[in-house]
């Protein structure tokens, strides 16, 4: 069922914002702070350009987006929730079978606010990480995709701020202000999660980020879309729709690098991709290792009392909870590798405390599917002896039971000294980063593209590659 939308108001929405004047005024007062943040740390140097953007105008299944050229500061950020499910019941955890909550349960107020703030903090962080990328765009098509990701992250921030303002009173308003005060990579006020403080100052990192880190976002949003707190569930269901484009940018972006690198390898008598001005497969693998590992950390600890509490409280489920046979996770176990006396041993862990790892399992499988696709591109090009691989999930971890320990990409334990000696084999070195940065030369002519990247198979919204995606 479609929900009536208020599209011509200062804040486009489908939550009947005009019926709550106090809330409407509060959000209208927050809006100038958001726009100042966007101007200060949003995409640098392109605020006056016309960009071919997709804007949410409804949540109808027949078509929820409108495409047009628009200046980013004029983008119609809004608040959209998926349609309400009549008499929806909670379907997992200790409150399974009870009516879904339309208000915040008092006993879960603090942990629910923490969940929303942590999710909300990732949205502006990624915009800040990517703010200068436009200045080295490999094509107008890619420049447009970057800005689409940026404005949608801004809208996802609006979605979380709406929940904070609507359901958490003064605390929520203060948290909403805090979302605009922290800064990615800032030593004094960094973003909450580590991956969102890592610099993204080249397009290889951007494609890896949108492939791996935004894919973590997919799994977190699916888990939250199961929530017994109905407004959060409905908010995240709509955000998932937009998140798909972000992962598309990353997955196809890496695939286009792979495709171009295979072409350049064939041009060189020694298959030396770098000599042909491209990104070699060894460097691709190192960036893959880095962004995959840092994104694995985002799921949290393998054994987590917080994860157990979130699931038990019916606040955060599993990925597509309905596909599981049993939904309380009581009296069940999960087999997990743990470290005891410096050795990897297999143990049974109570399932509820392993919920982060259950979510991570689905993520790993999803990532492997994409890597298989990239390898098919290599194989279809007729190159042999080249294969991209996901490193072991123990590799280079800074969260969970492997934090502070050292392993190679196969998951074998190493001493700290041995890891330090060999880390340039597995992670981008200064020389690698210097080379990648040397390739970051902007191309902003219609139909043109840098040497190290293949054009896309098709354009956006049926448009050709040489469409004027950004009007400078």
C-alpha cells in the first residue's frame, strides 16, 4: 500500500510530519546545521554543478525515484519509511509474538538509542571520507555515482535523525547535533567506528569501500529491519533500497578495474600492467585485503554479550530472520574458532552471543560471490595464474577475539615481528599508495575515461556512457 507523501514541504516526507508541529519545527531547526555541515565537509568543489541524481519521491513499488539534474545543496533530502504492516508482530527474541512497538520500550531506551546513533554516525562519516574524490574523478559517469552515494548517505542521516528527534526527546536532539559535530579521522572527535575514520583519497579505495564497507551496511540494515521497534524497522527497509546502488558502484567499479587490467596486461610483452599505466593485480589484492579486513571489524566481536542482548530484546535480528527455522536462539550453539593458549581451537558458543558472527557469515559468502565474478572476468580474458582471493577472516583484525593477534592471509598465526616484516606482501605499502595516487588524474570530458578503468557496460537510468552526467 502506498503512503501519501508530503513532497512540497521544506522536508519531503511520508511520515505526516505536518501533523506534529513540534517535531516539524525541531527538524526545520536542525536542517540549517545539516546544510552547513554539507557545505563545510561535503563534496568539495562541485556544489554549484548540476548533477544527474536520483531523488526519493515515494516508497511505491512501481517507482520510488525521480532522475533529474540538480545542484547537490538543492537536493531534496527527506524522511521516508516503508509502508506499515498492519498488526505486525515481533518475530524473534524474547518478545516474539507480541505486537511490534510503535514507541520506545522504556527498558530498552538506552541501547536502542545507541544502536540508532551508531548507525547514523556512519552516514555522514562516509561523505566526509570521500569529500575530495570528485577532484580526481575518472569519468563523468563515476563522478555522478560518487555524488549519488553522497546525497543518499545524507538522506540516511536524515532517517536516523528523524528517529532520534521523534522518540528520544532532549537526549535524541543532543545526539542528532553530535552526528554533525564528529568528523571522520579527527583526533579529538572521530567517528564511532574505525573503518569510517580511514582515509579514502583515491578511487581504488572508494570502489573497495563501497564494495566491502557499504556491504556491511547492507547486513546491518537488514538486521535492524527485523527490529521489534517498528519505526526503526520501516526506516531501514527503505534505506536498503538505496544501499543497493552503493554496493553496485563498488562491485562493478572493481570489476571494471579488473577488466581494464586484463586488457593492459595483454598489451605488454611481460604482462606488466603498471608499465601500461594500469592497476596491477598484486596491488588490487592488497587493497582488497585491507578494506575487507577493516569491514569485517564493523560486525563487532565474535563473542558478544551486546549482540545477545540486542537479539534477546528483539531489537536486532539476523539477516532475513524468516529464513531461520527457530527464532529465539535459546539452547542452541554455534561452532566457532577461538584462541586458547595461543592456539586456534574449535568450540561451541551459545548462539545468541555469536549473532555478530552469524551476520558476518552471510557477509563473507556475499563478498565471495563478488570475488568469483571478478575472477570470471580474468578467466574470460584468457589470463592464467591470476586469482583474487578473500583473506582469512582472522587477518589484520582490530576488533573481536583476533584483535592484537597476528595472522597471515591464510589465517596462520604469526609473531608480531614476522607480521611487521611481511605486511607489505599483504597490505598496501607507501610505494603502492604513491603509485595509485599518481594515477588519480581527473577526466571530466563527456564520453572520456582514464586509462586504468574500463567504461561501464551500461549507463545510469538508460542513459549512454557519454551522457552529460555532471554539468560543470
